[in-house]
């Protein structure tokens, strides 16, 4: 059975994906013309974020593990911004770092 914490984490990750596509879509131009661009960004964010959580070692006792996880999240956000948006602008750095 599912634990309540896992269900809440999944719902939070989906909400984060929605917020990510909303903020990036509000400040940047999309590369593809279509109404499904935001859904692709949110879905890929959820999938990649879930993969990061599953691949990271349990516990954050070591600062190197936490720093590596944050660096990997930064790379994922940067890749999503560059792939789906015209992202070579200073606001992109602000959006990725602040998210």
C-alpha cells in the first residue's frame, strides 16, 4: 500500500511541475507552438525529479550528497528551460536558481 507521505510528495512534485511551466511560460517564449508545451515540461519535471529522488542515497547526513542532489536539480531545470523555451536571457538564470 502507499504511505501517505509518498502520496503527498507525489502531489507536491506535480504541483511544482505545474508552477515551473507556469513561471517559465510567463517570462520566456516557447520554442514549439502548441498548447501541450506546458504539459510536456511539467511531465518531464515530475519524471526527472522522481528519478533524482530514487537514485539519491537515503538520508542527507552527508553534505556532499545534498550538494550533488541540488546540482543535479539545477541541471535538470536548466535543461528543461533550454529545450522548451528560448532561454538565452538573464531572466532564465534567475528563474532556474530561484525555483
